[in-house]
C-alpha cells in the first residue's frame, strides 16, 4: 500500500534547501498542511505558518514540527489581514519562494445532500473561503514572490458531481479554474500555480462533511494503488515537489494524488 518499500527509501535530501515558504491551513496534526510543513522543514525549507481562528491550537500544533516555526494570523476573507500580510511576513522571512493554500470551508447547508436548498449567502461564504481566497492570497503574497516562485493549492477532483460534496464541489471547480487563470496572469512574472487533487483524507475539513464515509468506501474499492485515509503524506509530497524547482515549466496543472482513482472506471 502506497508503498512501504518506497517509503523506506531515503529522501532526496535538501530538495527545498533555502526555500522560504508560507504555509496556510494547519489546524491539527492531521491537516494536509501540517505534513507539508514537516516535510518542507525536513528538506531544508524555512517556513512560516498562518493560522485562522483557533490561534492557540495552531500554535500548539506548530510546536510539534521539527523546528517550531512562527505563526501569524490570517483570515483569507479579511481584506485588512490580507493587506497586512507582507508586513506580517517580513519580520520572519524577507521574501517568499512558495505559498501553500490549504484552505476550505462550507457552511453546513452547502454540504451533505442539501444542494438544492442551500441559499446564496452560505454558498457565497463557501466560494469566498474556498475559491476566491486562492487569488486573494496570491495577490497578498505577490510583492514577496519573485520569478521561480510557486503557488500550490489543494482540490478534490471537480470533474464530476459527487454525492454529498455539493457546493464544495462547485467551489473546487472554481478553484481549479482560478488556478489556471493565476497560471495565465502570473506566468509572465515567472510564478507558477498548480493544484494537488488529493483522495479523501480524515482531517477536520473532511469530518465536517456528513456522508464522507461514502468516499472512503469508494476509494477502498476502486483506487488501483490502494488508499490510506489517515496518511496525508503522499499529497504533501506532491505539494512539495510542485513548490520545489523540480517542476520549473509546469503551471496550471492538477496533479492527482488519489491512488489512481480518477484514472479507472468502476
Ligand atoms: N481531507 C480531504 O479529504 C481533502 C481532499 C482533497 C482536498 N482537500 C483540501 O485540502 C485543503 C486542506 O484541508 P484539510 O483536509 O487538510 O483539512 P483541515 O481542516 O486540516 O484544513 C482546512 C483549513 O482551512 C482553514 N480555514 C478555514 N477558513 C479559513 C479562513 N477564513 N481563513 C484562513 N484559513 C481558513 C482552517 O483553519 C484549516 O486550517 C482544503 O482545501 C481541502 O478542501 C482535502
């Protein structure tokens, strides 16, 4: 299963040596962003975390990283906090080489089977936090990025209509398109934008989706490589690869890290 043998092989050391990364989306140790932060440090990057809401929880979780990094507050829906991002990053990192967007939220009415009844206000919140925020974060960080810089976000395959995923599926379709537009508009500045399309993982975000177990069962049956629901590391590794210098000519891309689920029929 994803594959014990591969996991035991030594990492290519220093893949991110000298990189300065802004990592959003750490909430618990299960957060995909936590694995990205841990692996990034293990591979030579300096990181800065942003936290949202429960800052003391994020700070406590940050202390479990190999080198506890600073944490700054960022609500991606707050224009003042976005405008202050550069000033808040600079005391810790003079520039950025990469930004991870690992943020999504949908109010309860937007997930779980009530697609036809969800009202605009809740849908608007889901789209602002989960879709528009990728562009908002990219623009807030832009003054710190230079050619070679990379933006990476996380999607859940938005090519089909899933059970229960509902407006979050619409938000992810928008995120996938937003990433392509960022690739278009920021490419001339030498900045890449790519997404990792992860299979289902047992994080806080997933737990808030009623009926999430349907994905778990589907992946167990269909993913040709098998799929570990409690292991965000494969998705995190792909994020790191896209943040590194090893995809220098790739932008607007979606890399599936789903055990191969998307590639096979039922
Ligand atoms: N867990 C899965 O099955 C799965 C699969 C594919 C993609 N993803 C995506 O991965 C990303 C990370 O999610 P996760 O699964 O690690 O869950 P998570 O709950 O650990 O992370 C979600 C993060 O979003 C943050 N957030 C919510 N509202 C915010 C706001 N207004 N401003 C700033 N941050 C805010 C939360 O604080 C949290 O850190 C999300 O985009 C999610 O949709 C998750």
